[in-house]
C-alpha cells in the first residue's frame, strides 16, 4: 500500500467565521466511521449546515469534500483545521478491484436514482405492443438456461450463438421497435461506472445474437474521439514529438523535408482570413512575407476575441448557427480567436523554417534546421500541430467495451473487443465521418473533410491490477483477410496516470463552476463544440483554483489503469502523421463477413472451452427470464426507499 499524505483543505481567504465553522462541522461529521454511504443532502442535514446555496465557496468546498470521502479519502480535524488523505492503493488485486468498483458505483447509483433515468429504465422494461406481440427489453436478454442447452445440443456452437455487429444510428430495431440508441443506453446502465455522453466523434455499437428470436444483445462497444495526448500511447506509436525528431535527426530524407514544407502550407491554407484582411489585421502580402510584428498583432487579436467570447451573452445564437454555414461560424468570436492564434503560430513556423526549405526542400536543409536552435523549436511546434490535427481522425478510443450476461460467462468481452476492430466497424466509421469536420471547416470558412480511415484504436482497463478482457486478446490477421502468419490484437502500452474528474459528482461540478463564475465572470465554460477539450475538466479546475485547493492533487482519482492499443496498419507512424497518404492495413477493411469470421474464431478459441466447464454453465443458468426477472443484464436500479420492489415483483 502507498504511504498516505495529508492535505490541508480550508475555505478561501475572505470566508466568514460562520462559514468556516460550518465547514469544520462537516469535516468532523465526515471523519466519523458511520459518515459514509449517504447522499450529499443527508450529509448536509447530519452536519446541520442548512441551505448553503447562498454561500458559493462553502457549497463548493462541502460538495468536493463529500465526494473525496466517498471515494476513500480520510479526513481528520486537528487544531490547524481539516486534513485530507487520499486512499491507499491496495496491493491485493481483489481488494483493489473492490475499492474501485465501490467508487464507481457511487456515481452510477446517483445517476440511477434520478427520476428521468428511472422512468427510462422502467419504460424499457414495461411491455409494449409491437406488431402482433408484446415486447420489452427482457426480450433482448437471453435466458442462461436456454443458452447452455443450445450449446449442449451443438458442440460447435455455430447454431447456438451467431454474433454480428450492428452500428447504432437513429433508426429503430426491426424486431422490437426500440430505438437502437435506447437499447444501447439501457444495457450501458448495467456497467459498473455511470453512463455519460462523449464529446466529439462517437459511434456506439451493439453486438447481437441472430440465433435468438429477437436477436439478444451480447455486448456493447463505442468508438469515440481519443484523449489528445497520452505519453505512453504516443511513444508506442512513434509519433511522440522528441522521439520523432530524433528519428529525423538520425535519418533525414527529402520526403520528410517535403512533408514539413507541405505541412506549413496546409496549416496556413486551412485558416479563413477574409475578415482579418477586411479589418486590417492582415495585409495581402503578409502571408508571403510575414514579420514578428504581424505575429504579435495576430496574437493580440486572438486574445481580444477570446475575451469577447467569454463575455458574450449570445451563446444560444452560436449554437443556432446552421451547421454548414462555415463562414458565419468562422466569424464568431470563438473561432476568430482560434484562427488568429493558429495563423500566428503557422506564420511563426514559416519564418523559422522557410530559409532551410528554400528553394527546394531537401534532406540537407532539414538536417540544418535540426541543428539550428530556433528552427528546431519550430519543428517541434509543427509536429505537435500535425499530431493534433490527425489524432481525432485516424485514431479512436474504445470507450465502451464489454459483454452482458449470460454471454460474459463465455468471455464474450473478448469477442466484443475483437469486433470493435473488425472490417465492419472500420467501414462504418469511414462512412459516418467522411463528411466535413465541424472545427476544421469553421476554421477554414469552407468544408474540410478530414481523414476517416482509422489506423489505431486504444483503450484502458477499468482496473489497474489487470484486465481479463484484453489479456492475451490476439487473433490471426488471416481471420479478417490479412496475411497468414501475422496477428492482430491488444498490445499493452503502459499505465495511465490516474488523473481526471470521474470521482466528482455532477452536483459538485456545478457548485465548483458556480463559484468560479462568481469569482471571475470573464472566465466561462460554455460547453460549446470547439471551445476546448473536456469542459467538465475545465469546470473542476477553475472551481478548485477558486477555492485555492491543490488542483493536480485532487484530480488524481487513484485509479491507475492499463493502456492497450490495437494497431490497424503497418505504416502506423507515417500514415497517422500524414507523411503517407494511404494506410497499409493488416486486415481487409472491405471484407463483407469479417464479424462472422471473428465470431467463429472466438467460439473455437474462447467460448467453447468455457462452455465445457460445469461451474460456468451453472453460473450462466442463474440468469433467468422467468418472473421476477433475476438476470445480470437487467439494470440494477437502487431502491428509492425502504420497501421498494422491482417492476415485476408483484406479478410472481
């Protein structure tokens, strides 16, 4: 176990003595052994704090402190005030999993207690007329006893389980009438962690079983926009800035020099400048012959419009701009600021590297640039910009991946993981995102279509002690149309840094945001697409800073996770950076029956071996669809009050 470290957390300067006394009362209540497991409202009532909405600093501190204790932090109060200690990481694997699961369940159960969520879940479970039958979400679950019988009748498993991929869109299921999004959402609520939407690109996926009348759900996946910067992933891919620069230094080529030159031109050309020319910020000859004075002018313009954006009261108008009105969107304060800053950077890079690339880019010129201190710094900026543009288009995160009961007993999580990198998913992703990029098009004032052929899919384990789902998950590339003797699968890349906001409830985030807004009205998080990554993270950072509390320490949620990655192409670094125009795939992305081939491999490699174990069959048989429904794929709604019964309990 790691050694504990205590952090003194007090109210900010200017707080009244009455507020400080209330915070101390709460901390003393939180230090009591029986003080955990209650809602925020119950904690406030127990400490006798009353209504604290009119005291924003106290409210932000109180809600944050409650979340920390709920996540395993220990609080004690001495003569100097409250001291908080983060939870120790358990050396025992099962104990650590239990600790993390308990942390996750707090936010999940908070979500499941919301009236709107309960109505959704109960509505999905209530039978509705579809065609000539009554159908409910229970028809999308498979009875474990029936599944074991089907596997017993067919030792090959080919007729017992017939998995296929269904990409979720706005349509309805032809067998049940449910919206595909609602089906996906229902089963996502069975996960250990709370359901949340993901900003940016997101493609939910259902894995269903054609061997059942209503094609029961086997599992879920979601391919989403990736985290922009992960050191372990970037290093493994070979496009981490300093490692890439070192490889260029060791072997500069004419092709790399041409790529650098092309990158500068592309970066400048992708910025709408008409309003900058009209306003006199930019002259027609400036781009060909930029100066430091011009760069400074653009930076000042960027800051001026950034402040205007945060002071603006027209957020609703921004959201109501037609999606393809690219010039109108480009000329909003938000994108004016972003464009001026991006153009300043691009022209600064051009000034730093231009003399080394003229009259024609060459390996010698590139080598000379690397030897020059200023040019070297500009190369770093150029590579970071290139990576930033491509990271959200050719790389994706597998943000959801898992199986539901009873299929999870057959390690169907491995099936879902393999299918997430299948030809069907890659083709669907390309088709869905082969359209103008909202941010790039708003920056350019015209439609810009980014690359939509994936090169790499990354993910993280829920636990840092290991992942049975991704462990040893490799399959022959020839299963999906690749070369014999090559394998594909999930490579372990390293471990995450246990940093984020998943341990803070929505109630706390809103209290922190309210405090930061009242302290500094010029700083706002509007949650507009294009404003910046992770609005939730920025809200928490701003609020903790307003409290004067150590942001980085409190954002460490103590849940280190294992990072995995699936490389899809041989030329991973060069295609991902745009040096190569086309991906060299390990698989055949146009293979029509790839999911069926993967399913056959999974049955032989994993499922049938598990199905042969008596204890597995016995565990699967516990998932029954007779009433009252006792099934692991059912959303575990926590009781609202003592005496609450499940929807169908009275029908037994």
